[in-house]
């Protein structure tokens, strides 16, 4: 079904291309020096020949990428800690060319339902983690096990969360004075919950689109829920995840992924205020003040040399070494691998789940939740104390790069206390909620759609997250205090109490 | 009435000035190399002679400006796409000197009610868009047609909006237990609504002010509502607008105007969360991570060479060309010229108005609103479908620099859907509002001052804006979801329903 | 009790260290050129010998510091305006070495209850402002007089504020359907209010901690409420304050302190939105756009040369001079020294207190508040009109660097008006609150824990701060308008009115 063109003649196209079409790209401090030695495959040359006019931005992005600057065969000769390719060996045809358009967009065509004939070349629209795993199998494997990769399923296949999603994003109509909710549209889901979680991208068939005056109409796959760069995207090749959520097309920059703005796209207040807290923390202040002196591209990433305060990636993802080359933390693309507790998104904070697929969890009441309504953990599906300690130990080693033991121990003891106290504040809210349900003041059949229920949701989905992140990063005390923190947590309980009283009063006196 | 001094002797004052008074200004990487050839007019020399001591900051700002680095006669020799002066010819007296203090502050003295004798020179306090149009007529003309230039009138001459302004910013007193609103003060208006919209600056007369120990008291115009840099400022020469809203005095930097912080001064949540959404979007993350490698001063602005992700200016204002010099989008200073719908500030999203002066609009009920209460557009005053398509086409060409057709089409189809759905959510709120008014629960005589009315306002002024911007930029999904997005849009309807029920109950039982 | 080791043999350890252990640290553009001339004391050499492996991050931080680059004896030879050491003379033993680990951590051992034997050296865990005063006595003296240094006491020793703290941060339990508040835990206080205000750090005794595989268990002081970098920290040597709140360990960077991110750690919305307003102001937009061209390390800080728009430090702290060397503002580390009014944190805005210790203030009703309930100032404890004018004059001189007199005068007249109007809006809320208390709708015994009381608190603690900061910086008009500004101030009064009416109704009809 698909036709592959791989040129055997090594054309020094790149050199010519750079100097004729993109002279400016080279002028910037010799960045592309040495570029003349990079060979492009014939199909990639063909891609660029058109696309430098049709979509010059992505060609420029790619030119700025490591993929355009070193061939895999050379990259694999690097010392172990410096290597960015985790595969032990690559197909010859991929090793000797720059990793160009065709190298990525032509992989695994049989699996790709979005494979199609584009100007004589069989290519895929979507490059998936499975495609990237050709050179980066360790990263792809780790990622596939993460909650991120499973984020679509974890949300949409869990009946409780799915109900929450529908209740929030469905259009509400007024019928006979009553609010009636309709199911949310796919397009609204795509830009709300699934904007971060990822969509399910399927191929409906082919369609014609207008590709600009030079080309007129062309035929391309007709994809559902596209575009999407959500972390748990379900791809037309059956794989899950999107590397481009953090490494944006087509520069695939490690610098961008290591800077906190990338994480900030999704980890935002009020539900996940990681970025909000970080940027107002001491670490964040040092980052913002000094980042221009740091090297965000270095592999391995040397603490005290390449950076002097952590970003998100430092603690959660990157390979960190000391100035004398000792490994402080191994690289992981399972973003939960250095975490022992879940701080956000659920009724109670609890131990990390064993599997990144959390839709399999059942609590003691048989519901797809990691804790019972009263907080008891679904232990079987969560990591045990030993594993929690092991992971906490990994994190502490990173802290130890700059902090003493007493400092670190007191810090994490404080976080433990914060989890305990915020869980207690959730329990109090849950007790009030139960009172409202038992008295018939609100209706548990949908626990997410009435006024007191919405206050209850805020008590576990918004406010504790602020406090826990402020605790976890010891910073931005306003987020623990006034800004969606303890102020709201306390005020909200009072509001719940008062709303129950008012509604109860009206119920009673209505019936008089 | 006014005395002009224009030196015929070309004094190389600038060189001497720079090297003697501001040695440091030159040391920074030869930025001012060539400065020695710039001639200053005699009046400007006189200005600087004092002001480098009296207000050194603005002299330094000006030294950093293009105005200080090239004389108009030279600037006009640039190739068409590189030219920043849109006038075809300039008065000789302005062409051969740097564009200094006196060149701008002495223009059109007859029109300027703020013209006054300052140390022997007749100058204006306020430099207006009409003055700037001497060299930049195209930009001034475009701007004058924009909603921005008309922002003062659009707000204050529209009785409905004016009522909203008064209701929000007037001091409230408690009289006999009731809240009574007073008219807002001019000073509070200046720093709230008119901080962005601009004030009406008029000349009351002259006054004496203390100008520091070296000068003692001097006489200056006594201006109302001053200072103000709001976009729709009404100037003492009768013109409207303030170029300095985006090009801050006295550097008038294109770099500053192109960076999103400038737009962020006004386009903030909760009512206009453009900046909030942008900075947490994929485009914003790339901007924040890579901006130091980009060139924000280049004219024309080359996509893929000078920048790799858009800022506000890229899509809405700047002259964008491809790396091979083809124009992708013409420059416009009518900020709505590439827009087909209005996303914020009004009860329903609707087609852009034909005129930047929206105070002329009348809906079918004769009110100064672009839609009826139920959403029907005041078609006569709004651009038609063909013009909407044309403008959308201009925007799509910019997207096409980096994205394929299918991507772009799906994106804008999604935005259309978002507008439709958020408008429906507003309609539901309006229906509840009407119920409250009809039942006498709240009083429509001022539709903006009671509790349920304020919930209704949030339903169209705050929450849909979050969602629409998140849609328009496909990013920051939290703004579409939890952060003033669908969460609030749904919760708020429920709150409106409950407040109506409570107030109705009290009304009934009070009278028992 | 303590043993001091001071080497007489000047070992060129630093050079060796740098080139062998930290080769990369030197490669960055010769930053450490000349480093070979810096002598390290023998104890500091010993510290570094281990800590470059144990905690390489802090060694790297210190290497980046001025402390590592110039010995005090040389630093004291600088011209007066350039000197960063305010002491007239130093002990010889401190003058001739780099200010290294031991130089700071060994000072004043008798005062330091946290002094302990660490690997043979008697050191203190906490370096306090009193220790820093060895070289920086003027800064330490100024700071000690500030509200910042007294921030722990001002909050925790004032019964009214202490009650507010407890009410917000205490865990709430549901007992028989009622909310019951428990006292807050020390750990929660540490990361909420005391995160900014500072904690009381005391020595409980000694404890053993695990210091990593190389060292095993070591004995260290067991400190309460540690770590803490809050501005009013009470230290184990009896001193108050933490220089590291703004000059982070161990780089002690003036650049970091001058950039606004440092202030942003605490001066955040909703209660103190200084940073939020600044970054969306004109000054903030210029800062964000142009800061990379500025010099944040220069002493003195030259307006128009080192920077072209102010950061927090410019107006409130730094020594500012004009390009021709005239002093515009003297340096002060009493952060209130250039302020004449308090804009935040109290029921009404009022004149600055005379003493940084505000716990001594008594209003006419004998309460520890700077105003009476109705706004009358506790005059005796507040600066008078003459002192207010003097301080405003200092601030105006800074404005005058870039702005004319009329501009400046109008600006501050506007701020005065804003203070007056926002105080009036607070008074209206207070009148409603009094009604609620007098009618028994809520209980004044704790004025901070019920629903209407919490609305009242927002009316003085959150919303006026937004407006006043937007006024004080003439920027971010959304903060004065919609974003915790006039919108909320007006809406909140209406909410208070309605909650009183609802609760009153229920009270009446409940008893029927």
C-alpha cells in the first residue's frame, strides 16, 4: 500500500538549502555551523522543497532542532550520559540522514490508519510516541506507563469522572424555569478537559482541503478531534500519548520542555496550581532572575553548573548529575515515577496508583475511585509504604544537591502534615454534603450538579491543591493562605453550612 | 502666537552629548555606532541641555529610540517593506534632523489648546496621533478607524455602558440600611475603566508648578484627566487616541509594542483574558522559552526567521513576510481589521461592527447594543458574511505559516462552535434574568446593580471571554474549563436559579 | 565552648578548586577571571572540600556571589557610592579572605543557641541579620526598624490579628452538624501566614540525622519551625529578620533582590497584589520587554543608564543616582522609609506607623489597631503630616527622573482620592456589619468566623488593596475595575446586604 522513496545518493542539499533559502538562519552566531555535513534523505528533501514555501515556520522550527544537526549514527557515539537516543541500534536507513520530515512521518505505515498518499509519498499525519520509540524506546516505554499517557482513558472511561466532565461542560437550557443539561459537544470537550487529557483521534476517511493558491485542493485524511496535543491522546496507530505536548513541533526542544512554561499549559490553578505556586516560590524567583545564565539544553543536566534552582523538569523528569559527574537522579518520562502521593484531582490526597491506567481502580464500595468517600484508600491499587519511601528517597537526593538533611526532612514532614490536614478539611465538607443528601436538600443521583455539591467539589478539587503545592514547594505562601488556600477552605465550609440551612428552611416553609 | 526656532547650523551636538554626558550609553555593544552623524535641531538641543539633568530617564529613553538614530530623509530611502515612515514626503525641516523633542512637541500648535511657552519655546504637552501622522499617516488613519481610537466615546457616550460604568465605580453609602450609589469621581474613572479606554484631556488654563530646586516654579497648562495613556484618549488638539498606549514614551519601541506585555496592560482577565490565555498556551510557552533568540525589531517581520511563534502583534497588527520575502499579512493599526467576530465585552458574541465608533449602533429595540436582548444581531451595523470570510482568510494565511489546512479549518470550526455554545449559555442566563425581573424579584430600571443582575453580567462579561479566548488560541484549557470557564458558566446558572428561588421565597413569606 | 580555626597560610585553594572541580564554572565568559587572587580561610577551605560533593548547589551559588570574588579589604577601597560594605572597619581576620562559609557561619557563637560542633568546627546553622551586620551594619540597622523585621511579632503578638490567623488556618471539624475550629498546627502556620512573616526558630536540643551515604548519621541542632526565610524570622541568636528572604542563599545576589520576582513571593493578590499590578502596569511592561538590556548589579544604580523603568527596589530600596552622578534617593533597607501611607492589611488605609513594631499601637478604644472601627487614626502612633510630606517628597524625586511635575502631582492626588474612596467603601461595609452584629445575625465574639464577617473582611483585606495598588502604580486598570477591584467592592456590599436580609428572615421565621 505504501511506497517508500529513499535516496541512495547523498545530496548535500542541506547546505545549499540553508545558504540560499535561509541565509539568515545561519547568521545567528554560527548556530548551524557544521550543518553542511548533514545529509538529508531524498524524500525529506522533497518535503522541504515545497514546505519551505508552503509552511516556512515548521521548516524553520525543524532547522532549529537537534534532529537537523546531527545524524543518529553520530549521536549514538556519545558517552552514555550524554546520549539522547536510548535505542541500542537503529535501522541503517535512519542512521545516516538527518531526522527529517519523512523519517518520522513515514514510520509504521501499516499501523497508521492516517497513512495517505501525499504528493507521491505515503506519510502519516500524526507522529505518535510509538513512532518516536524507534530512536527513543526507553522514554516511550516510561511514558506509556504514566498517568499522562492514560489521561484520556482515565477521565473518559471512569464513569464518575466522565459524569463530572459532562456536568461541567454540557450546555444548560432553561425549560419551564428549570435548568436542563445537554451532553457536551466533542469540540467543547476538545478545548476543555481533553485539551490537556488528549482526544481520541480517528480516521473518518479522506477529504479534500484547499491548500493555498499554489496547490489548490488536495486530499488528506479526515481526522476526528484534531488537532490535539493532549498528553493522553489516542492516536490513529493505536498508541497513546503525544510527545509534542511538551516537545513542540518541529523543534522538539529539550530547552522548551525543561522550562516551566510547558508544564504551565495544563498545571494551572484553580485545580492544579503547580505553575502558579512555582513561579511565586523562592525557586521560581531564582529561576526567573537567573535563567538567562543557565543551560537548558545540556545532557546530562549538571546541578550547580547548568542551573542553580530547579524547574519542574529537574525534580520530576531529567537526568541530573553533580558537577563531578555522579548521577543524582536518573531520567524518567514516567512523570509519576518520583512521586509517592497524589496531590490533586481527587477527593482525598493518597498514595500514587500502581498503574498509570487508573480506570481499573475500585474502592471498597466498588467505585472507580482511589479512596472511599470517607477517605479510606483502595490499597490494592496504590503503591505501598516501602515504594513510597523509595520514591521519596529519590526526590530527597535531588533536594540534597542544595539543602541539608534537617532542612529536607522538616520540609517533607510538613508536606505530610498538610496532606493530613487538608484531607480532614475535605472530610468535614463531605460530612456536610452527606447531611444535605440525607435530608433531601440536594439529590445524590448526580453528585456534581447542584449548588452545595459544587461547593463540596471546590473543597477537594481546588483549595487543597493550592495548599498542597505551596507546601510541596515551600513557597508562594499566599496560595496556602488567601489565594484559593486556607481562607477559602474555611470560608467554603461556612458557606456549605449556611446554604444547607437556607435550603432546609425553604424546604420546610415551602411546604407549609 | 507661537514662536518656532529652527537652527540652520547643523551642530554635531549629539556626538558630543553622547560621549560626554552619556558615555555608558555608548559602551553597550556599539548600539549607537553611527550616532555621530545624526543632527539635532537647535530647539531639540536646547530641550536636551536642560532635560538631561531635569529628567534624564526620558532623554535616555529617546536615545534608545529609532528616532534618535536615523534622520527621516535617510529612513525614507529604505525599500518599501522596510520603511517605517508611511508618508510619501515630509517637510524639509523635519527630514534632516533626528526626530527629537521639539520635532514632535511643536507640531500643529494652532490645533493644540495645550500649546504654551516653555522656556522660550512654544510646545504642546500632549503629542497626539495627529502629530504622529506627520510621518506615519497610514498608521494614524488606520488607528483612527479602530474601536480602540473610539474607546472613550464607545464607553461613555453609550447610555447603557455608561450606566454600567457608574454602577460599578460609584461610591456606595448606607442610608437607613439601604445602599445608595453616588456618581463616580473623575479620578476613579481615570484609573478604572478609562485607564484603558482613555480620558478626555482638556485645558483648564495655566497653572504654576514646582519644577525642582534648579528651576523653581514654572507655568504649565492645567490639564483635566491627566496623565492618561488610554487607547481612546481625547486630546487637547481634538484628535483621538494615544500611540503611547503601546509605544511607550520616549523610546516608542516597536519591540515593546510587539511583546505581549504591552497588550497585557488592558487585555486581562476576568473580562478580557487574552493575555492570561496566551501566556499559558502553546504559542505562549514557545514565546516565553525562545523569545531571547528572536528579533522583535525587524521590519518587515519574517516568520520563521525573526520569530517562531506568534505574539499578539503577529496575528493582529504587524507586517508579516515569509523568509523568501512574500507578504503574508499587511501591517494594520486598525486592530480589528483582521477580526471577524467580537469575543468580549458584550452580551453576545457577534460579527465585528462596521465602524470603530460603536456608539452609533442601534439594535431592533432602539438600544445602543449590537444585539437584541435575545441575541439577534443589529445586522445593519455589523460586517456581513462576505467581509467576515475575507478577514478570516487574512488570519488563516498567518496560521498557514506553520499549520496545514485541515488543522486551521478544524481550529476555526471549533471557535465557531464555542461562540454558538457560549451564546446559548448567555441566553439561558438572560431567560432566568427576565424571570427575576418579571416576578419583581429584582428591578430592571437599573439592570446592573442587584445581586442576580451581577451574576447575569458575569455570565456574559467574564466567563464566556475565558472560554472564547482559550478556543481562539487553542490553549490554556484551564481557562475554558475551571478558571472562569465552563465550571463557572454552569455553576453561575445554578446560582442564579437558587438566588431567584430564595428571594422569591422571602418576598412571599415576608408579606405574610 | 567554640573552637576557631583560622589558617595563616594563604593557600591558593580557590584557583585549584575552580580549575579542577568546577572547570565549567570558569568557562562562562571569564566571569571568574581574577578569581585566582582570592584567598580562602582554612576553615572555609575545609567546608568546601566536603560540601562541593555533599551539596554542590550551594557551593556553586556561593561561587557566583560577590562574596567569592572580592575580599573585604579591597571592597572597602571603593568610592563611597559604589561601596556595598557599610562598616567603617572590619576585623583583620575577615578582611583578607573571601567571605566564605566559615566567615558567616561562625560569627557571634555565644549569642547563637544553634552553635554546634560540625566536623570539628563550631558553626551556627542560621546566619542572622546580626551576623550580616558585621560588614553591613547600616542595612541591618535600617532593616531592624522596619515592619518587615517585626513581621512575626506584629502578627502573632497582636491579639486581633492572631485571632484572624487562627480562624483562617485552624482545622474545622463537624460536630453535631456544627463547625468547630481547632488551633492551627505550627507546620501549617509555617507555610501560610508565617511563610512570609517568618517563624520563631528555637533550639530544642541536638538530634541525629542521616547525611547521605558518605557521611551516615551526624548530629545537628534540632530547630523549631525550620526552615523559614520569612522576613520577620526570630533567630536563635535573639535577632529578628532574614536577609535571605530577598538575597537568596548562597549567592546573596543584588540582581535577584532588585528583580520583582523576589518581592512577588509575598506581595501577591488577593491581599497584597503589588506584584500582580506591577507586572501588568506600563512600568512592568517596559521592564518585561527591556530588562535584558539593563544592569541589575550596578552600585550605585544609575537611572537612564542601568535601567529605564523602575522595579520594586527602585522606588522602595535602592540607592539611585542620575547619569551625572547626583544622588536621587539614598539606599534604605527600612522598606517603609519612603512610604507615607499603608495601603494594605488593615481595615482602613492610614498614615505609616512611627515604629516598625506595630504591636504597641492602641486605638482610641484600646485595641491594637491603627484606626478605630470607624476609621479614626490612632494618631499618636502614626507619622504626622510633615513626615508624610517629607517621605512623599523622596518618592517624587524618583518619579522626577522620568516625569514632569504636573504628571507627578496629579498622580499622587489621584492616589489620595483612591484612599479616601476605598476607605468610604470599607466604612459602608462596616456599617452593615454592625447592623448584623446588633441584630444578633452574627456574633461579634469572634468577628472573623461567620459568613457575613468573611464578606466584610474581603471588603478591607482584598478589594481595596487591588484598587490602591493599581492607583499607586497607575497601571493594570483591570485590578482597579474587575479583578478584585471596584466590581467586587460594589458587588460585595450588595451581597452583605442580601445575606443580612436572608439570615434575618430565617431567624424570624425559624422561631415561629
